[in-house]
């Protein structure tokens, strides 16, 4: 598959052809790009289809960077956009973030990142303000086919162009983030990422939020990703008035669920399942928690609120009211009603039951509880 060679020159040249531009806006992303390409080429065990899929994704990310730079030059006012008091959700993955995120997104004052925007944050050229972006429909068609081809993954995580999605999609354009989550479980990318200073990555991410806000303004952004655990202090540097919701769940349940999700993603992305998947997931997530909680200790505690999964499941209305009360956000009766209509129409398991267990991934309850004993005790899990 020489056509899909994972060399920096090959993917860069393909992106330049795709975007019709050669200005990447600096070279600070290139080290991460090179490490990611090496990982895909040598460690991922890619099938022929997987090689093509991941090569095209890298080219798309690079082409988007080129279009972003072109838009910034054409519309310098983008850099002046103010992102005021964004609400962030983070915590270990599979701790109820998606359910709570979608519930909070029913507030008209909250502006979630939609999946298609995460892939295409740049303004489509030649469109008038307010005119439908054809890339949105193309993404809807793509994800409809993906759901048909991978029904088991849909049971784990439903995805569609217009569904609120993790802002890890924006961070992917920096080549210094978790990508789909599988990349940080492979070497050398996993070890490389954990050593990085993420200031430059988050500065670029903030610029993408400004670009999206310039196109489709928000009263208040609503954003989420477990990867923010690696940069809570940097997040507060970039957005000093942000509100951070941390979700918590018994890690024996969340880690088993996440292992199942990662195994499915390895398959979807055409990668071979990595040996020691369970052990790698546990260590990666434990380190993300350690970094996040250490950063939180250095920050004003008023920026944070904790929501336990069990409490949210038992009383979602109370959890939402507690969040709004803590951050002094207005919550109208109409908004509250819309939230709970959404909750009743989208019960857990709507797209199929997701089953999982630790033993399948070589882990035991004692291993997980031992590695995360401090976290479990602190949040009474």
C-alpha cells in the first residue's frame, strides 16, 4: 500500500493538494505528527482498510489546519472572539458524562460542540452566513453507514453529525492529544503524549473555539472530554472563568466499559487489538487522574463540582439543579422540562445493551481498586 505511506512528507503533500494551500501556521505540531505516523506504521497492526482509513484521517487533519490558517488570515476578527464562562465536563471515561452532557445541552443558553463541527471547525469557503454547510450532510451520511457497518459499537457510543460530541475532536488537530483513545494505548505515541507540555495544544484549541464561535455564536459553550484531566490547570489558564464538572463512578465498572469501547475502536479503525489492553487502559487512566487531581489542588476549588454516577442515575434532576446552583447559572422551568423530556425519550441502553467485565481484559477488582485506592476513597466510590 505504497499509496498510503505513513511518511511526514507524503501526508503533508497530500494535505496541501487537498486544501490548495501550504501554510500550516507554524511547525509546533510536527513532532506529534511524526510520532503518530510511526505508531500507525509500526505498532497499530493496521489492516489494508485500516491503513487507508487512518492515512486519510491524518491528511484530513492537516488539510483542516491549512484551511484554518487561511480563514484566520482572511478574517482577523476571529482572534478577538471572547469565550465567556464555558462549562466543561471531565473525569474518567464511561462515568456518565455523555448522558449528563446531552441533558445539559438541552439548555438553549448552552452551546455544545456538534460532531461534524469537531471535524470541520473552519468556515466553508463560498458559503453565505447562515447557509447550510454541505460537510454536515456528508458527515451524517458517513455516520449512518458506520452505524450500519458497526452496530455493536453503536451500543457503546451513539454518534451522528448533529450529536454533541467531545472536544477532543478539536484537540486532534494539534497532534498532541488522545485522538480516538486508542493512540495513547500504543507506543511510541502513548509515552510521548504523557511527557508533553500541553500549553501550545490548548492555545490552538482555544483558537478553534473562537473560530466556531465567530461562525455560530454561543452564549455559553458546553464542552467535555476525559482528556482534559491531563490539563485542568492549563484549561483554567485559557478560560479563567470556566466551570468544571467532574464525574465519578466505581472504576471497576467504568474501566471495564472503557476497555470494551477501546477494543471496539481498535476494530473499527482497522487496528489489531493490543496485548495487555486492560493493563494499559488502567495505567493510562490512573495517570490521567493523578495529573488531574494534582492540578486541581493548585486551582480555586470554586471552579469545580463533583457528580457521582450513582447520584445522577438516582436523581438526575437533583444533579442538574446542583450544578446550576453551584455555578449560579439560571435554570428556567422550560429548560428543566426540556431536559427531562429528553431524558425520558433517551433511556440508558436505547441503542442496545452494552455488556462488559474486567476479567475479559485480564484485570481483577483487586488490581483496579489497588491502583486507584486514593481516588475511590476520596470520592466514596
